[in-house]
């Protein structure tokens, strides 16, 4: 076992407030490093080791970032970690986030029918919350009945690192929430001790697996070639707001980004779309306009 293994993960979870999913990701990355240590090769061979294990550039960057965080923790606790100076993060090409269109979303909502109108209301509310507020899956399944402030028309979301944010709701979301809570939820879950806003078929708080399973079924029913990824709703929400004139700071608050740099990713998406529009629609895209005949007097 690596040095200060227990202390490191206690620090991640209880001091830095990292989510369980994040802590699990660190654990997987460090277990991989522990396997590498058995080869007794120099740290310079770690990049080849990651390649041999089939990790993509992005996964390699995450694995090395996790290891660097661990090594910094060792040095903070007066344990020498010379490998830290030799490990550099690989360059990762930034890709344009996949999104869904409003038309695709409408089709998905119509395809989210359950076995009765109560489960259908829950399914559609899940989609509206992800698309309308750009919620992460962990934030969606973490919502409680008490998270919704009906009189104020707001909802409290628990984001990464346990950070709370209060988000305003538009009229559509308020109507969806009120109808679901007043008319449908009690038929899915009569147990008043269950306080989660959404409930699965077993009348418990949904898991991440539940959300993925639901999306898989609805995507197939909608006729999509690929299953819709939960994060696509988040991207769709952000880009829609940006295209409608919302400023980056507002989008940052809505999505719960700790850094404005993360939010600025969506400006790159918009620039790419603008570039494609110019290439396809601008008069200069017609090459014949650039072939003037200068031989005439």
C-alpha cells in the first residue's frame, strides 16, 4: 500500500470535501500507480505504462493529475516525493462538448413515458431539471422535497464539494414541480420518511445507474443512434443561455462552476459555430467571387 494512503483519502473527503465519485476516481488512479511501482521502473516510464493499459490522453491526464495531487500531499507532510518534479501533464486537445438540440429534447420528453402517468411525470421532470438548470446527475438525485422553495420559486442544489447554490425557476419548471409533487409523487412513494424529490420504481432515491438506465431506454424509444449522455443536457443549457445573450458570470453561477475559465469553454463552442456559419454562408465562401477577370480594360 502507498504511503499515507488512508490519510490522503481522509483529506480528500473530509478536509477538501470531494464527492464520493471523485474520491473513487482518485483511488482507481492510485491503484494503477501502485501496479506501476511493482515494475520498479523509473517514473519516466509511467507514460508508456498508461498507454499499455489502454488509457486515452484525457484519462492519462486525469491519472497523472491524481498522482501529482497525492505526491504534493506527501511533501506537505514532510515525505520526499522527487517524482513530482518529473511528472508533467500531457497536453489534451479540447473538444467541443456534445449537446442536444431543442427538437431532440422535445422528442426525448415525448419518449419518456413510464408505465403510468405518475412515472411519466417523474421521468419528464427529470429531463426538465437537467436541461432547464444544467444539473449534474449527482445534483439531480440529491434533490429533496425540502430543496424546493415553492413560495419563492427557487430550488437549492448541492454541487461539487458540498457547495450549495439557490437557483431561480421559470414558470414551466414551477408548474412541472408543483404538479409532480401534488399529484404524482405520493402515488409512487407513499412513505413520508423518503424525502428525495425523485423516487425510483422501488420508492427509493434514484441512483446514478437509474438515471443512465432511464436515459438509455428513452433514447432508444426516441430512435437516437446513441444514448443521450446526462452531461449533454448541461452543455445544451449553457450554450442556449449564451446564445440568448446571458453573460458568463450568470452561467457560471447557474452551473456551479468554481472557475470562470470552465464556463468560457462555451464561448469557444459559440466561436466554432460562428466560424462554420461564415464558411458556409458568407459571400467569400463562394470561390467564384474571388476569381475576378483582371484582363479587361
